C-alpha cells in the first residue's frame, strides 16, 4: 500500500508539472525564437528584424510594469483541484479494496514471520495498554517462542487488568506461574508458588494449576501433596493421552511415597515379605469408617498456627510388619471432626490392600497431623493409633488426637 501511494504522488506531481510549467513560461522568449528563425530563413530584412525586435522589447517592458495575475490564480486552482479530482475519480472508478489485506492473509503472514507478529502485538499492547486481550495474545506468542520471561511480564500486565474475583484470573495466574517456572534457572521461584496457590483458591479444579502444583510438589519430594493434586486433576481430563501421562506421574509419586512411608514405619524386619494371599482373601472388601477429633489443646494450636497448612494423614498398615500402608487418606488443613473411610479403593499398591489380609486379620490405624505436610513422622506432630480386627465388612472407629510425637 505504501508503494502505491508513493507512485500515485509522483504521477500527480508529473501531471501538475506538465500543466503548470507553460503558465509560467515567458512569451517574450518564444517570440524572440520565432523572429530569429524568420530572419535566418530570409523572410525578414535586417531593417524589419530590427523593428520587430524593438517592438517585442517594448511589449515585454510594458508587461513587467503591469504584471498579470491570471496565470498565478489558475496555477493555484489547478494545484488544489487536480489532487482532489484524482482522489474522487479513484473512489468512483478504482478499486480501493485491493489495498486491504485479504481475509486471513495477515494471520498467515504473522504465522510465517513470528518475530513480526510479536512486534505488531507489542505495538498494539503499547498503543492500547488497558486492553487485556492484547497482553494475553502477546504472552501466548512469546511463550510459543520460549521467551518465558517476556511472556510473564505480559501476563503481569493482563493480571493487573483482571478483577480479584474474576473466574479467568485463575487461568492467568496459572499461566503466569508456568512461565515463571520455565524462566527460572535455579530454585523454584516463590512468586510462582504463590500464584499457583492463589489460582487454586479461586478455582480448586483449575487443570493447569493442579498439574503444575503437583509437579512442583513432586520436585520438592512432597509426594503426598503431588498425589493429592494429580488425583484431583485426573477425573477432570477427557483426553485419553493426557490422562495416561497424568496416571504415569501419579504412579511415580505413589511409588516414591510408598518408599518414604514404608521406611518410616520402622518395621522390625525389612526382609520379611508381605503375607501371601489367596483368591478368597483378595475378594474380601472391608470398609473402615473413621471419625477423627482434636482435643482442646490441638484446636487452640491450629487457631494460632500461621505457617503452611498442616496435613492430616490417615492410613492402615499391618501391625509389626514391613511394607507400605494398605490404605491411606490425606487431608490438607483439616477441620475436626473429620469423617474418613479406608477401603481397598485407597490402596497405595494394587493387590496390597485391606482385603488382602483376609477376614479376622488385625490392622493398625494411624492418624497423624503433620505440621510440615510430609508423610514422615516428625517431632511435634500429633498422632494416635488403634488396632482393628477385620471381622465384618464395615467397621466404625473413633480416634482422638491428643498427644504429640516426642
């Protein structure tokens, strides 16, 4: 379009020159030229040439004494009217739409030249800084080119334009945390963790925030937290391939927690294998309904607690036997009284569940409130245990947390 305008302007100047120059050309010069030609051709004698030459000089002196303004007026009129007339004719007879981008062409060019696309988006965002969609589009384009730091900056601008209670704020926070994590070269940035936490406070089922929170927890060896996030995420995903990927990560977290909790159980003989089971035993499906209560001292401690949210672990294990728990539940920031259930569905390892013990077997229940959020027992954690004999399919147990681990 720029080339077309430049060419049009040059043609207009050329047309004006052709029209205007004759208006400013001196008529005396043309008369002199004709007079000399006639004398050379023998059409005039020397006396006639002298007389006519003097007459031309007298006429020129008279013209300079009384200048004519008609040529100047005409020139100004043409200078103004010709461009306007040309523009009007082009609108009537030309094709102005030909100067516009065809539908989708701009997007195609932008896709082929991503650098130019980012430059145009940056210019657009700078021209309209209060338009959130411009910042979001710019952030998306920068992320596609792995320019995570710049993308995070653009998302910060979009976040500033989003109300604190807006549903879409969770998506922006999760995307911001993702770019901050990718841009980090060392430890996990605290800002990314805060953004993920805020995103889940706004939308506890935000898929991106759940996935990233699980990944961060796994990297920090907080396998129970990773399991909690990914177990929440799994039923929210429809794509089978993505579900498989999440399940693989979940299995790795379960295996890591299996190793961590199994080591913490302080078995008497780690070389003793778990009891073998038969088909009748594995068909047994007991259910233990557990009510967990906090004593007054623990309730006061929870009210005064200002650090990270504590986590309650409830698990069942074989008494005085090594191996991972038979079933486990995890509750973040618990509020008493709690009603939890342990069954074969909460098994950490398929086949190694409550039903594998068989009817009449003993099982130990452990309820532990962890201030650090880790499954391993630590001094200061609150804990209580109770043994249950699996005689019936359904059992009800009450556990009161009233003692701490020394």
